[in-house]
C-alpha cells in the first residue's frame, strides 16, 4: 500500500483514486506490460511450462479446473466419479463431492456422468459446470474481456452513485439518568408465540411518541421460579428504557444468547428460529421498533405506517359531527430507524433471498459464492 507522500510524488490526486483506479496505467504502463509483470512477479498460477519439470509429470499436479490464464490441463470429469466409486463401498452415506465440468461441457456429457455414477453404485452425485453461475468462488476465466475492451474505441464512462435513502427522523432518546415514567394509559402490542414448544406472551408499553417504555413477559406454564426470573428481567429492562438506555443497546446485547428453551418459533410472522427466549424477545422488539430486518428470518412486506390511537380520542371523534382526524399525539411505529437505512443493511436484505438460517447461532445467512455464510458467527454452511 502506498502512502499519501508516494501518491503526491507521482502526481496522483485523491479524486483520481476512485474504484477501479489502476496506478500502473496512470503512470504509463500498457496492459501488455502489466500482464507481463504479473506473470514474472505474481506467477503464472500453473506448473505448465515450468523449468526442470517433465511433461509426463504434469498429471501429478492436475486440478479440477484449468490453472491460471495459460493453463490447459485439468482432471477429466469422469475421474471424480471413479474416485468416489472407489470410496463408496466403505461409507454408509453419500459423498459430498462435486464433479467439476469445464464451461464447454454439453448435455450429453452431463448425462454420461449421471449414468456412470449409477452404474458404479454412487448414492448421490453433484455436478457443477464452470461459469454456469454469475458468481462463483473460483473462476478460471482470463482477461479476454479486458483485452477486447482495450481494442475497442474508448467510450464515455457514465458514473452512477447509489445513495441509501435518508432515514426518517427517529424520536430522540430521553436523558440518561432521569427516569421518565409512562402515562397511566398507554398503547402497545401483545404477541403470542411458541419457542421450542413453550408458549410465551410478549407485551409492550409505549410513550406517546411511539418509543418503547416497558415490556412484560408471561410464561404461565413454566413454574414459579422461571416465571419470577423472567418477570424480574422484564422489569429491569423496562426501568433501563425509562432511564434512557437505548433499545439498540438491549437488542445488540441480548440477541443470539443461547439457552433452553430454544428452537423453532411458531406464531411470529418474521422470526422462525430462536436460540433462547431472550433472543426471541429482542429479535421481536428490534424488528418492531427499530426495523432491524437483519434479525428477521422472513422479511416483512412493505406496509403503510400503522397508527395507534387512544381509544378515548376515538370515542370523542365518533361523537363529533362526522369529522375524522388523528389527534396531535397519534403514534406511528413504522418509520425506519437510521440503523436499518444503512447501505450495508439494504445490500444484505437483497443478498438474503432464500438463504437458510445458520445452524450454529440461528442468524440469517448470506450468499457467499455458491455457498452460504453467517456474518454473525462466521460459520460457513458449506458446498455440495
């Protein structure tokens, strides 16, 4: 990595160092010279053509795909099948091994692979043709596209910038250290669900500005000791919220905690797996009040902002001369927070798609090439 002094000495301004900037091109090296330097300094990524190595020894170094830009050799697809067939009689289950095919493989080649696997007694077989996915962990393609672009006439480059939507104004946090009690009559919601087969009721109380001020946790079939601990835990969280502790702090602290009961979640639209009762509670609160959709296993559909109104005001309106207007303190709870409006969260929501939950911590995974990866614990779901 070059420091600012080196860039200044070379006459490179910060504006020039945009994504895709090539220092070697900027100082006058041609693409051919850069490619030659890469072969000398970085290497050709293949043993083909290496000195002091006989061609009849190349087979020892053959890989599943062609190596480097000049490599021509690779293992024949049928060799993968025969290797698995040699090991299959000693295994009770199938083998998680992919048969790699080159990009030019045909439908007939695929048929032969499956038929030979059946004849040799394989219990399962997986195939992958190079380049059949837009994104893959390993690519053997060269720089033919780059060379063709260099030969073509220069075209005007249009730069586009993707800007994340500006977050809606979130209610300001109450001053820390000063307890602000909730009104005697407050709004909220009640959510009934089951976590690992254990029924739980989560109830909330809100300030008039829509921010969370208290929670109640009811598990009436869990015994006196467990119920008392959960009630005390809910009281401590409620007091913390009323003293100004941000809800984000509780969500970040208590999600992914693991203890029994845990497992599948029934009754919640967006949370389908929880590592504990506490994990479920703060996933629900994070989704509902912070729009932390990265904690959801099922992404919510875009809905219009839901308004919560004091029943007393509703009765007053109904008794009026048919004029229906929301009171000044009507609560809306569907405005996203700054946490959910970041460009990273928006990108992750698109990357999730049909990704499974992590089998280690329960967090939703994201695509990683042809596999899935958990950004919370780093676990990889593996490839076939």
